[in-house]
């Protein structure tokens, strides 16, 4: 969306909305407004979307010659081509005022609108090599006609921005996995919506670790809060930290462990299924549990990281592993995925028991009483004891009330 708005700013016939956006946030000529300083650095959400898309958008932006009056041969990209470095010739021609395609062009006398050739000045022999480089570079980049205006172009196909080509360009950037299997494994194995969205942001390397906060201009002692030994980045926090490795070992100890953690989060979602020591094809329930583990472990580690920073509370790795197992058992039970007891090995059966899942020839089931492992809350235990009655909670507030508002009642 941001790239489309930026393209409308420099399009031949900008809409009134684009004119307002340009006048409010950008300066300079319409075709060069993306190169100048921004008028207002703090803007609306529309401006922020444009600002986010600007670096990638400008990489594919170039000039399409009309009469060549606006195109600077030394600094502008013409039809997607950048001029090689020719400093001596650039200095000589700049002094003579020859900076644009128009300045270097000859026009026919009988048909004055038609381009006739290049008007290259005489140069000393020592820079003839640079003059030849310039001539070869400008081949095919000549102006079209005197009456035709220069315009902006984008992309490699039509010269006009399209959402399809824009997506392809963005997908080729460093933070978007090229392997479509990443997204297939990420979204096909669902957990909870908030955990799935967190995993998506994690795959894009967009969660606010210390490294990403520094990129946003926020300063601070950004060490890993789990080990206090290394700088906090995504790779260390979720894959390399000693505390994280302990959590992984505690979660997988009933399956024999021995899992090699990948180098990147993206590799995780492409190779995790192959890490299982056994056959997953005929054991749909086991496969589902296994594929959910990376999301849930990362979620548990992220919550522990936030608790240490904002609440100054720390828990041992085995406690996080217990919460991950309880949450996994709860999600699988709610999903009602069949787990066939006859296909389980001894290790898999013990794993299912640790998750409090009944491995039978029907949908997995979990006992309500075991949920307090994840909740870790005394109030939740008291609620379980009174679960045979209905309890209605209500909230309330009043102006100037010095005491509590709201409460609950049994029915």
C-alpha cells in the first residue's frame, strides 16, 4: 500500500489525495519529492506506511526520458541503468554546464522535435576513455522528442508500478523467506491466534528485541535478559542462549532429545519436521504435537523474557518447559486430533502422558484440573473447586470512589 501511494505521488496525473500528501509531507518538484527532505517527520498512519515502503520503492525507481531536461546524467538512474564512475569527465562537463540529457543532445533543424544525436564536447586525450564509457552508457537512453516531458518509471516490465511486481520485489528482500514452505508450515499448523501472529512476526524478524530497538533509535543496555552474557538478537534469544537450550532439552527429554537447533528461525519452519526421530506419516496426532512445539517454546521464552524485564521475576528453565507442555496438551485436546494408541512407541506414549493427553482411538482429551500448570494462579485453583456452580463477574466504577468497584456472585 505504501509503495502504491508513493507511485501516485510521481505519476503523470496525480490524484487530489496524492497532491495533499505531497504538499503536507514532501518538498521539491513532484518528480523529485522522494529525494528531498520531508516537511513533517511526525505524520499520520498513511505517511508512516509510505515511509516504511520508501527504501525498497526507491531501489527500483528510475527516469524515463522525454526531452531530457529534468534528467541529471551524473546522479539519476535512467531506464534502470546507473552511470559508472567517470570523475574527470564529470568535472569537466559540469563546469561547462552539461549535466542533463537535454544539454548533451542535438535536434534536427527541419524537424525540430526529433532528436538528432549526441552533442559531445572535445576532450583531451587523457579522458577519451571516460568519454567512450559515457557514450556507451547513453546508448539507447536518448530523449524522444522536445515536446515530451520526462517521467518516472518503476520495475522491470511495464515501467509502471503494479502491486504484483511490488510484492515480488519485496519478497526478494532479506527479511522475507524465499522458500514458500516456511509459510505453509507456519500457518497450516495452527495454535492460538496470538501465538500464530507472534510466530509470523518472529519469522519476519520484527519482534522488538534489543537489536531491533536499536535500529529504531532507542538506546539502552540491550543484553539478553535470560543469560546476561550476549547482545539480545533473535538468533541468540531463541536459538543460542544457554537458558533457551535448557528449555528445549527439558521439553524434548522424554523423546530422547538430540535435536539440532537451526541457525535461523526461517530454517526452523522448513526443517523441523525432519528432526523427529521416528515416523510421523501415520501418526497424525504426534505429528501435530511435534510441529506446534517451535511456536510454543518461542512463545514461552518470549514471555519469560518480558517477565524478567518488566516484572523483574525469573523462573527456571524446567518451569517454562512445564508450561509449554501444559499449553501444548491443552491446544491439542481442544483441536480433538485423534491419537492412535497402537501406533505409539514407548517414548511417544510417555510424552503423551506428560502432556496429560489420553492416547486412545478417539479424540485426545485433557483434564481441566491440569490447566493450573499453565495458569500458575491460586485464584484459578479456587475457581476449579467451585466449578459446579455458576459465578458471574462484573466490573464497575464511580467518580471519586476510594474503594474497590465490581465483584462476583454465585448462581
